[in-house]
C-alpha cells in the first residue's frame, strides 16, 4: 500500500480516524432538518467525508476543515466560518472531552449557534461531562442509536454504541431524547 500523504497515513494508523457511514449522515441530516441551516461547519471532515459529500449533493453552504487539509485547520484553534449556525461532525473519540468543552465554548461566545456531535454512548457516563451537559440542558438533545454503528476505515472491526449530542437544534426541541 502506498501512502501518499499525512492524511492517508493517519487513516491507516490512527485508531480515532474512522469514517462515518452514509446512512448515519443521511439520518442526522433528516432528523435535524439540515436544509434549514445556512452556514455549516464540518471541523473534522475533509476529503472523503460523507458529511461533505452529501452537503455538496444537497447544495448546502458549508466549510469543511481538518488538521490534514492544506491549511492545517486544527479544531482547537481554528475559527468557525462567520455566522455559523450549525457545526456537525464525528470528532476523534479520544479527544471527546476537549471537543465537547470547545463546542460549548464556541456557543457561549456566539461563534456557532448549534452543534451535533457523533460520540460514543459512554460519553454520557462521566461526572465531569454530566455537569457540563447539565449546565446546557435547556437546549440539549441526545439521539441514541438502537444498533452499533459499523464505522468505515479500518480493516479490523470498529463497531461502537454511539449517540448524537446536539445543542440548540430546533428540530429536536420537542423530543430531546430520541432513539434511531
């Protein structure tokens, strides 16, 4: 196997680098009524991401960034696009604490209006994260998968129990906990 770039190498060796299957993206786009958003940000999705590819098909306005793009857009220092009304992504599970904290910080500083993060179901288990979620529970919604997701990108099995943690997503206001 020839590895032409840092991105391709990372896909091969990084256990956190897995691709979200198309059906997962289709489901969340439908549930959150993606067409109602005007400026999307995919901070961990570049190149072959289904988030990006489907957004192009739907002719949605978005910005896709990744630490491996030509600009080295590290989520923890990259600014979202102006007037970003939704950040949506499957972030590296190994960095979930920092990702969650930064996501709420971006909302608190009005840099994004809402977010949807695909994370392991175990994200809901720790006291520290529970306290953070409680501070923002007025607009928090959780979508739980009935079956494990079969992520793409590794030759070995990488199935995980997952959930979407969403904040300030209008389509989820009436039913903040949902099973799909």
